């Protein structure tokens, strides 16, 4: 992997982080909250400039970022302090970061779909001897539903098959504009070591008009959110291992490898589209992960704000912000330790 692909991957990663923090920043300003510092990266400050009440800075480590607000983790007498605003104003500021991740995923998806289209679930044919052929499904049929799951991309068929391995499924498909439903029982394939329905896709992409592209960009974001949630479920149930996780180093390496391969095969524009595809995945992942109810993450802060408000209404006493700051601090330390372990694993794999 050359230095150019690494730089491109880091730039894309930084853009995603900046957009997340801009969500916090813009909602803070909209709610009249004083922002002391807006930074990209972590660690010691490499460069900083003061503009009005806010310092804009770049940190040493090119991962992560922060929007540091007055009175966010401590008591402050400033009327514009974070903790002196209403609970719903504070929640809107915290929620804005993950929400902006979903907006960025949508923008990237729209660029991709307008450029090269989407992977339509329209079949090129069926595999001989499998359930799809026996049920009379033919080339040109478009799969629109598997049991109660709506299908918009061919990837969703593969994902459904993986998550419901070996299960019988009711398939709804379109033929000449009319819906048909049949039941398929997958057959185990010794070559791929998977259960197959017998669908065969051409690999071609469907390029929609702009209106439909907007809709399918929403479907794309929804798909990535769903896969992230399913991945978390698999981690919690032991179906997937922590060893499958990648940190910033592993992500940048994989992004760089993807860019190089795409450029070598089809040119710079395809390389850029592949990076945007990574952008959709990472943005949606960050949006979901940040909404988890874990201290130091945005979801944990939202839960903390709601619980704090509930306790204050019951006790009729205002809680000291230092307690929330302490909980978030412990959560941040544990989160950084996890990132450090994953990063060490990624670096180790670079040299093995």
C-alpha cells in the first residue's frame, strides 16, 4: 500500500469525523451554547487558531475529534454553558453528531448511486437443481421480499441467507409487473459450504433517475445500519469474534488496499467511488456505535441526561456535573484501552 492511498484514506476518515463534530458544533451554536474548542484528532495540539470564542485546532493523532463546550463536564456560572441549558437542548446537541453521520452516509450513497447505480435484486437466472429452479423462478424476475424482509439490493438476499442459514423462506418476486409468491427450501452446497436458494445474479447495476436515487440512498443507509446492528448482535452472542474487529489502523489499511486495487483495474474515478463506499459504511457504523448507551459515547450521554433529569425531578436537587464527568471519564478510558488493543492487533497484522 503506497503513501498516496494512505493519505486518501486518512483524509476521508478525517472528513467523516469533522462532519460528526460539526453536528455537535452547529447544534451547540443554534442552542446558544459556548464552544471553547473544535478540534480534529487526539493528543497534543499541533496547530491551533483562535476565532472569536472558539479555538480551532489539529491534534497529533489523526483519528477522532472533539467539540468542547463550556460547562460540559464541570459546573459553570456562564448562562451559555452546556449544563445550564434545557435537557432537550443538550440532548439535541449530543444526538446531532450521530445524526450527521447518517446524513454523510446518505450523501456518499447518493453520489455512488447517481454515478454507477445500485445492485438490483433482478435475477440473471437460476442454478440448476436448486429450489429456485424447481419453483419456476426465471431470469428477469426481481426479488422484492424474503418472508417479512423487504429486498432492495441483491446484497440483502445474501445477507438474509447468511443470517437465516438453512431456513425455509417465502419469496415474493416481480415478473412483468405482477407479484408472485413461492416457498423455497435452501440446499447445502459442498463447494461454497453454504445453503443456497439457487439465485444467480448478473452483477450488473441499475442506474435510476434522481428521484429514485434519493430513495435508494436511504435504503443504502438503512442497509448499513442494519448490518452494523446485526454485527453487534453476533459479537454479543459469540457468533462473531472480537478478533474480527478493526481499529483506525486496520480501517485505513483496508481502505488504501481497496483504492489501489480499484485504480489499478478501472482508474481513479472507480477508486474514488470505492472510497465513498467505505465512507457510507464507516459513517453509518459510527452513527450506530455512537448511539450505544455506553458512557463516553453519545448514546451513553443521552441516557445519562435523561436519568439525571429524572433523578433531579424526584429529589428536587440539581446533581453535580462532576459525577457525570467521572462516569464518562471512566468510559473514555475503557474505550481508549479497547482502541489501543485493536490498534496493536492491526499493527501486528501489518507485519505478519
